[in-house]
């Protein structure tokens, strides 16, 4: 565990301890189970957003993807009556398709990631609303997908399946990002894309892969989220959820400049964000302040990142100056 991650873990313990003292309900099995469920729901797509941020990009379209994928998924499952494994596959493939489009626009057409995903946010939300004519869609009273419902919203040994899926995905992505060649390329591209390209790295493929991973995880999260709400309102479903993912990644040490971050950090950032949300709810603070909490978290994360970057730059400058003075003082060999 890195120093950043360790500090974040300690902060979670401190905030959790304070919350438990102020309201003992925080440590109740029911509250911990509900919080674990939310950590799983938000953590899955936060990992995908974090991977994109590591490349120096951003993904603002995730919330709208939840709306569009959600209405397609429920329609195919409850109205069309397709087998649930096929519906799950379609939902994930929709996410992959959206991620691929983002990756191509960013790498092939050199469109800024902010612009690409902002347009995606508007387009996907608009299509979802048109698809349902602004009406809410739900699973109704039909059957045939009890197994899927249990997998998506059930629990095993008291642990929500969303949290179990989140842990599995975090472990897999931890190996991919920190123990593979792709992971090294990911950070290299994020640090300096041009230098990475000159060193032989296919930066376009790496960046596009990051958006595809984000889209696939968003597609999977859309399924869990659909069963969590049990209905999808196209105009509001998933609104601002991308901010949760960005906040979790920034809290976890992902630099918005790219080239930095860790999966463990994103996991801890997700947990801390949900602990803070839980603190707001348990203390009776108006829920309208949730967005204020997220905005403050993102701002503090960016300010901290800037301070760390400045401190690191100063240390490197001092070392370079000392090395230069030391080299000048060395006698010239005869």
C-alpha cells in the first residue's frame, strides 16, 4: 500500500469513528450492508473512470450511459422477453460500443476527451428520453429473471453481490494496471503521450482501451443500478453519477493531469465518499448538500494534487541543482 493509500485508509477510519460516535447506527449491520451495496454500485464504474483519468482523459458520459443502457436493458428483459444472459450481454456490449466510439474520437480525430464525453452525456440522455418518450420504465410483474435479480441485488452471507463484484473487478484491474505491460503503458501515456509514442508505445490503442474498459464497466454497473432502483426514469436516472466516479478517483490519488493513480486508491476513495455521504444522512444534514460535499471533495483533491506536484517539482529542481554543482566541483581527470 502506497503512502497516499495508507493516509486515505487512516482518514476513512477517523471519519468512520467520528460518525459512529455521533450516531451509533453507523455500525449497525443494516447500515453497513446498505453502505457496502452503494460502495459496490459506485465503485465498479469509478474504477473505469479512474483508468481513463490515468491516461490524462476524462469521462463525463457515464451517468447518461446508465439511462440509455438501463432503458434498453429493461425493455429487452421485461417487454421483449429475451433470455436474461443475452440481455446482460447486450447491456455490456452497449457500454463497450460507447467506449469504443469515445476512444476513436479521442485518438483518431484528436477531439478533446472533455468535448467527446460531454457530447456523449447529451446524446445518450437525449436518445434515452426519445426511446421512452420521457416515460419511466420498470420491470413490472413479469417473471423469468429471478436468478438475474438475485445475482444483481441479492446477498450471500450478508454481503451484497454488488460489493462482491466490485472486489473481484478491483482485484482483476489491480493486476491489469499494476502488474502488466498494459499498465506500464497506461501510466507512460498519461505522463507524456508524445514521449511514449516515440518510445514505441501505441498510445492510441492504450487510450482507446481505457475508454473501452470504462464503457464495459459502465454497462455492467448499469445492470446493477437498474435492479437497485427497479425502474429507470430517462430524464434523471444516473444524473451526475459521473461526478461520484471522478471524485472517487481524485480522492484515490488519480491526477487529472494523468500518469498517476492506483486501483487501491480508487477503492478507498469510493469507500470514503460513501462514508461521507452516510455521515450527511445520519447527522440529518439536508441531502441537497450532497453535491456540495462532492464538489468540495473534488476541489480539495485537485488542490492537494497541485501542492504535491509543486513540491515534487521543487525537490527535483533542488536535486538537479546540487548534482550540477557537484559535477562542476569535481576535478577534471588528467
